[in-house]
């Protein structure tokens, strides 16, 4: 398979994730869905590990678990909670602004020196994110303002979790097999959802599952986790990691295409303005920062 086709398929799957998961969350509670998704994905990966098994030292194991806490527990928790409150098409655009947060955090944690051109470009992206976050206020949807804005802010927190995951895993992935790192992260992430899933099961039963819930579980475990990550890993072995970031621009387009017939969600004027500014800013800064979805769990 062409590495470009593999990456297109992977990002098409991730682009479809937000509307499909929002549709599934109508039937199944968020933390229960998160637990099932990553526990099942762990079992799916196991038979394919083969020569990818590797001993992990205690220091790297701790870093993998810490990264998984941010990249799975924090990222998915706020991603799902955000989907319960606001439109799904906002999620991939806000997530595309990951370079903004990555840039500022790299200055703080990695002591990288800021560059004016990059800083200017990412400020434009940040403005686009703010427009999308505050669009309910701009549209004066009085009954929806609190939920919509809160949901959009949850997407920002989910993106921050993914960025912190990337920063922590940066050195770990240089020394360890990515499949092994992914398996450990999936198992750890699934376990962290158990304490939050137990209260949900007091008011919800697996007998309540319908086709919407099953769709979310199957899509999450088989496609958005196992298959997409396999295709991503395959693509990364064939082309440069910095080129992988270009494929993430597929995500928002696919999200709109899926959300329109499935959820009756349509982009408004502020969505287009915000999305344009996000991608314009990243384009201006692209020679300096590339955002690839290795740790983009959603």
C-alpha cells in the first residue's frame, strides 16, 4: 500500500471520529465508551505484536503512562464531554491548532527560542480558535451559550492533553518500539476510565446498547484506534514525520461531510472564518513547526 494512501485513510478515519462518537454518545455514557474503546483496541493489537515486543525500562514505562494519562485519559475525557455539549465539527478544527499549544509549551518546557514569524502565524491560529470557541456568543444563541462555549473549551483541554502527550513521548519514541508504546498506553488509558465508568453503570446497563452505541464501540476500537494507528505507523516508516502533518488537514473536511447527514450539523459563518485563520496561521508558521497525529488518540 502507498504510504500516502495509508495516511489519507488514517486521517479520514480520525476526521469522521467526532461526528460518529457524538452520535454514539446519544446511547452510551462517555467513560464507558472510552473504556470499551481502548480495552478492546488493546486486545486487537495483541495478536499483531509479533516481533514488536520489547522490554521497557522503568523510567520510560513511567513516561509512557504519564503521556497516556494526558493523551488518552485527559484527551478522550474532555473530547467526549465536549461532544456532549457542542457541535462535533468544531473538534477537529480546534485540534488542528495543536501547533499553537505545542509551540508555547516547547518554549516553556524545552527552552526553545521563539521566532517572530512563527509566533505571528500561531497568534493568527489562536485567534481562529477563539472565534470558534466564542461563536455561540457571537451568534447570540442565548439558551445554548453556556453549553456550547463550555464544550468548545473542553476541546481545547483535549488538545492540550494530546500536545503534552507528544512532548512527553518525544524521547521515549526514539528509544522504544511505537507499537509497544501504543499497547502500554491503550491498556493504561483503559484502566484510568474504570473509576469514572462505575458510577455510569448505576444508571445505565449494557442491555441499553443499541446500534448507535455499537457503532461507537466498533468504530473506536477497530478503526479509530487499531487500524488508524497501524496505517499511521506504516506511513511513518515510509515518509518523513514532518510530512505527515499535512494529512491532518483532511480531518475537518471529513468531519463536516459526515456530520451534515448524520447529525444535521452545518458550519456557520464563524466556523469558516475561524477555520481559515487556524490554517492560515499554521501555513505561515509551517516552515518551523509540523503537527503530526501520532498521539492524536481521538
